[in-house]
C-alpha cells in the first residue's frame, strides 16, 4: 500500500452545543493532522433530521474558531471533497445503498415501528439479525413478488445491512490495540430510510470517510461499539484496503471520577461544559460557556490537551505549536480522564501571567466600562501589571483593583477599628505635607521621603502605612503602598488622604 497523506476529520452532529469532550476530539484531530503535515476536515453529520437543532452548526464553527482549531476543508471553508454537510450528499449515498443491495449484502425491510415494538415486547432482548430476520417482513423473508408489490405501492422501507453470524471482526485501534468481537452480537443495522431518502449515521460516515480519503478516524470512545460494524461496511463496500486507522479517545469523567462528565456535573459544581454560552432555541435555557466565563482560549486548549494525553514528561504549559510538536496518539490514555475543573482555572491563571499586560488590559477594558470607568490604556496596563498575579480570571481584576479607578466612598469598618489610631489623622496630615513637594512623584521618591520622615519622627511604620492604605484603598488590601501612591499620582493621593482624615478623625 502506498503511503497516503494524513487526512482526518471532525464530524459532529448538529444536535446541540458542542460538549467539551467533543472539543477535545476536534483538538486531537487538529494536533495530529498538523503534526503529520496532514489535513483536517470539518464535516457536519446531519442525516438525523429528528435530532437537528437550528444554530448548532454555527455554534460549532464559532467555538472551534475561538479556540484556534482551524480546518483545511469543510463547511464554511470549502474544498475539493464537498459538499461537507451530509444532508447535501443524498445522491452520493444512494448509489452505495444500491451497490450493497445488488450484491446481496443488504436487504429491504418493511417492518413498521409498531411491528418492531410488538416484536420487542414478545421477545426479550430482541435483535434484528440472522437468527430473527426470517420471521420479519423483509426482502429475504417475503416472496420476491410481494417485495416488488410493496415497493411499487410506495410502502416505506429501510435498508438493513446483512450481517453474517459467528465471524470474528477485528478492530485495530491505535489507542486500545486489537479489539475482537463476534459478529453475532451485531444487529442488522439500518443503513438507509426511504421516508426521508437519507442514510443513517453508519453508512454516511463510512461513505464519506472513504470518499474524503480519511486516513485516521479519531473520535470519542462512545463510538467504539460501532467500529466493528464500520469495519464490516468497509469490507462490504470493497474498501478494506484503504480503511482508515481507528483511535478511540478515552471518556471525560466526572471530577469525582465515577462516570461520564455531563452537563449536570457542571451545573452541580459550577463550571461550564460547553466552549461558548448556548441558548437552547426551544426552552430558552442558557448554558454557560468557557468564553463567557472568562477563559482564555489558549488556556482551554492547553487544559483539554492534557485530559487524556501527556507529553511523556511533566511539562504542563504548552502553546498550540508545542502541542502540535509533542502530540502522539500512542501517548493517549486508554482509561478515562477525570475532569479536574480546578486545574482548568490554574491554567487560566498561568496564561494570564504569561500574556503581556497590554493584552490583558485590553480584555479588562470592557469590564471597566461595565462599571462606568473610563481609563487611559496605559494606566490600565500599569494596574494590570501590579494585580494580575492575584487573579485567575480577567474579570476578577475588578474586585482586586477597583480602588485604582474609583476613590473609596466608605471605609471598611473592621479595618478602621483595627488600623485607624487616635493619632492617625495628625500623622497622615503631616505625611501629606512631606509628600506634597516630592518631584518626580515616583515610587522610589515617595517611598524614600516617607521613610526618612517616619524615621526622623520615630513613628511606628506599620501604623502609618496601615492608616495610609485605609485612606487610599478603603480597606486593608492591595499591593505595595508606594506602588499605589505612584499609580494614583500626587493629586489623587492627597485628595483621598484628606478625605479620610476628614471622615475618620
Ligand atoms: N457524528 C458523530 C458524532 O456526532 C461522529 C462520530 C465519528 O466521528 O465517527 O460524534
């Protein structure tokens, strides 16, 4: 077999917002393709009209774009293998349905949903397969003339794959190794429905992977049970030679590790399970997203990359380029990955520290505006530089740093009781006299002059600084005192201190 160019696809069904586990699948496909110098396709698997949700496709495209997961081909990008929306490929699938029927590898079944329901009630664990199909209403069991008559009358039907029993079917999985099952456990799955003229997921998925020359199918573990059927379909369609390699990714588990991560876990523990906020078009219910919760896309990517894969050493902070360089399917774990939400916050904190102050300041601007603050970008940058170390989210800068933008209106009672001494007013008034003429009004100068004065007077350093902080901040928090003084500047420092003296004396 000649070496084929690596081509992978992310193939979501637009049935709602993309779950964070789906985002990880997209990311791993992207990392693998980039690393292998291959291509990654975005294909929309929308053949199940019952489960179609308006807005879901646009959501998927926007979410992956936000995270920097780019596609070489697909919906919204185009490409030579399109269309990339399965609902637009009806005619293509039809010919393979015919091929399978003509070869006797599939058959037509007329059983109505009610009849199937009846059968399931009658027989425990009923499975439509070699052992039962001759009791059913299909082209194998019915006389040929009857089948023809039913078709001519326009009766609705489905096409089912004809699975031969008792055959070993092997799935070679790059993560799990060899998985062998007996074909008797498979049922004669529906491949096509005349009702809407559309194939089911299984057929469309295989036909498209073949026609789009996909070399590796990287997807969630929940699809592993379908893989033997897919292997058979490749064989039935005559494509066994170019069957893609499979890699089924481990599940994302609840933070406690027991069972699959669900939206309910997010609601219960207060974290998003979707990349972007999502408003359910029917119920209007809003689900929170990583973007709206203040996550940086780089942090989400880094966090997700390590949920089910590791680089083989303890490096944790990795840019997209580094992830591309180090990624390998062999290092993906077989067992589920606990969704450690706190770790996600930690990553966000790290990325905030790593980014330039100007970039974080730009993200903080809208938050300031929300609080009615208009500030110079250079000033915001200065404040961000002093305060970002204390936060995991840009929006939390407000709680930490609002005093840089608005003077305290009141003074924290507890701090006043503890920190404002009987001589504080007099001392701060003296301090203002000392600070007033300092030129230039920098951190170094203001600090030097203040310290010399305190020493000369024999004052208690802690008492003075505590009262001064209370005057400028309104409570007992904040960075180094003279960082605050220098940032606020001469006029504001004097104004705030005078006001505190007036109010608290
Ligand atoms: N449409 C399937 C999904 O929604 C794709 C499974 C696959 O990648 O084969 O996840």
